[in-house]
C-alpha cells in the first residue's frame, strides 16, 4: 500500500466524517449528507474536497452519480492519524464477566471462551491462537555416533519437546569425542534460544556443524507454534451488507476455517507493538482483500504468548474494536497464566 499523503485540517475532518457516516450506514456518502454534519462549509466546498480526496486515493466513487466510500488507503490514514479509541463501556465488561468468571483448567475451554467473548463484544469473527513459547530454549542435547562420518543429534527443549536429526560430520569422530563435545555444548548453550545460539561463534568445525543443526531443529519447533486458531462469530458476517455476496462469504469462511493459512498471515505481523490493524489488501490473502484484521498479542506469564483479534469488513468500527480486543487479550492472558503456571 502507498504511503499516506498529508492532509490539511479541512480534508482530515471531511475524511473522518466520510468514514464515520459510511461505517454507520454502509451507503456511499455525498456532499449534502456531509453538509448536515459539517455546517461550517457549503456543499460546493465539500464537493471540491471530496474530489481532491478521491484524486489522492483516499476515497472511491463507486458510480459517477454516487457518493464516496473510503479506500483502503483512506482507512489507513484514518486509523493512523484520525481515529479516536472509545472507552470500553461498562455494559461490555458486564456482558463478558459471566463468560470469564467460571473458567476451569482446560486450555481449550479458555481459548473458546475468549473467542466467544470477543465475537460478542465486536460483532465480528474472533480469532485466537494457542499460547506458544516466545522461543524454544535448549534444555539438553546428546550426540550418538552412527559411523565415523555421521552422528545422531538428540535435542531436548524446555517443555520436554524432543527432536532428533542426523548430522554429517566434515571430519571423522568417535563416541568419546562426540560425548565431550555434547558436554561442552550443554555447559555453554543450555537455556538459550535459537537466536542466541546462532550468534555464538567457534573455530571448531564439528562444534559449528552441531550448532547449525541445533538451530535448524529449534527453528522448526518455533515455526510449528501458534498454528492452532480458534474462531467464533462467523454468523456475524451475515449481518454485514458486504457479505450479501454469497461467493465472497464462502471464500472468507473457507479462509477462516483453514488454520494454517490464518496462522501464516498472523505470523507476518509485528505484534510486539500492541494492537495492529491490517486493512484490505494489506494482507497477502486475496480472499480477505475486502476485510480487515485487528490483532494483538496476549501474554500468559513471562515466556508464553499468543494472538487474539477480530476479522470483519473494512467498514469496521476500528476505534471501538481495538480497545475491546486489548481488553479480552488481557483477560485471556490472566486466565491462561493461572492454568499454565
């Protein structure tokens, strides 16, 4: 998506008004409708500003005689510069409290409750990934001689995840040498994650070969985390006029039900920066090009995290959805911390 073009105060107010009106009604917004809310300017002035906003790509005119609707770029400018987050209403807290109060010790139950609560609070499709470690850490490793040129690497990660891999050695080694190398590595890199291990340096070829294999196995474990995606609220899409197109609805539902596709999309985001909003074609999935995602990270303790968020049409109440996603993420994190600690 192109970088947003700066707007003066009047254009900002008109863009903000178009977004608000179109989000509320789903009907293209004309100058006369805007003049009712922006009494400081005439319809002619507003028409000129609408034309300018269309020229720079912030608005789209579906038909010659129709009003304007925000483009993906227009929504991006609104979210980045104009959006005001709403306070979380007490009624929403009261609505969610009965769902979280009786939670048991089942991870699946907690994820499902969080998905249900968020779908209810946002009127969208909620998405929740299971909690994974922030990065697999090495607990212990062993090296077993298979023949002079090959060794079996046995890796034990925190959480007692076990992986093994055959390592080809550049120079022959016997079991005594491999055991000594394993002991040295357990002393030097136990407790580290793949990033830290990869950054370690050595002049010894065998040590470098084994560490490269260790990093490869640990990264494969990291890549498999966060693939579980619990969702709820697909029925909410039926109330949105955008999804009156049955084929579009079918495509979106198919993506939602394909866990790996969504997990791969979520993995592209830098969720360490709080709530992230991905609008329309900013995502890489063609079937979701008319949708937006509002996502954030929840944390369950120091080293376990997952993702929670909402999928809906680009015509979304972003200022309302973002704080509700953040609130449910906090409740989910606290609930899981009790279970996983």
